[in-house]
């Protein structure tokens, strides 16, 4: 398996622009997680899906952030409009288990977002 | 409240020396416990995990961790550190969801 795939790996955009980050989880995994990592705040869980359904989006910082999972093999995280404080590395992770106790999460390589 | 604490932000050890990274947690019950490693520019990779049973868990790359219920701790150890172990290490705990600690950055001196 190719592992969790994220695109793009790097994104540089200007304040006010829309940004879309993409994730393809490992085939057969039922849970998908979006994280944000910054020096100041560390690793933060933004939202996670079980069986394509959003379960907990309490970590999404503002209405400017939205996430979708239209099918089991694809998810997007959108920021509209983007702001400089959104600059961070965004990770997608997937896990085999949906519901019940947590299990190992497999992380993608991340998308480094810079908002100028 | 549920929390994960990694008391050491940055640790420096000499190559060949032993290593112990600390992790303490606060949780309503015994959670599942994980250690992840993040190399520069990479995503997180699982080193080891504890669900139940033997409290001493062996992981990849020669790492081990010991669960101590009385101390609410899950410290990571390695008997002899290699230069390639330089990375950021994250402890994570949870049952229905997973919470990550702030991480400990490991520097290895030649």
C-alpha cells in the first residue's frame, strides 16, 4: 500500500485566497483524521470521520475551515478565506477502526501551508 | 480533564548513551497508549503501543516503553541511542479518541 497520500506537499498562497488540501487514506481504513501542527500549539486534531461521517469537528478553529469526505478514499480540508495565522503543516491520518477504542493512526507526509 | 504531559521539551544525549523520554497522562480509566516519532519534514510514525497485558512493550528501532498504572506514566526508553534517532517524539493516549502530547525533541551528540 502506498500509505496515506496528501497533496499538495507545499502550498504558498496569499491572504484571502481559498486553499484546498487533499487526502487519500489507506484503502480499507474506516477513520480519517485531519491535524494541524505549529510550533506554538503543537499537534491539534481538527476533525475526524468514521465511515465518511464527521464525528467530531470541535477542533476546527473557525467557520473558515471546512472538511468533507465524499467517499471512503478521499477527503478535503478547505480554508476560505485563508489568513497568515493558518500557516502550518496539515496532516491527514487514517485508522482501521471506526468507533470503539482508538487504534494506530497512519499519518501522511503533511502539507506545508504558507499564507502570505 | 484528559491530558497528556511530556515534561521535557528538548533532550540532548550522546550517541551510545541510554535514553528515557517521559510521558504522564490524566485519564478517567486506563487508556490506550502510543509513542510516535516524527523525523524532520515527515509525518508521524508509530514506535509502539500498549493496550493491555505485559506492561513492558517492545517497539521498532530498539525502543521500549513501560506502562506504570500507579504513576500514570508511559515512558519511552532505548539502551543505546544512534544519531539517526534524532527526531521529535510524541506520546499519545486515548480510548474513544487520541490526544497527543506536546512532543520532546531529541538531539544526539556525536
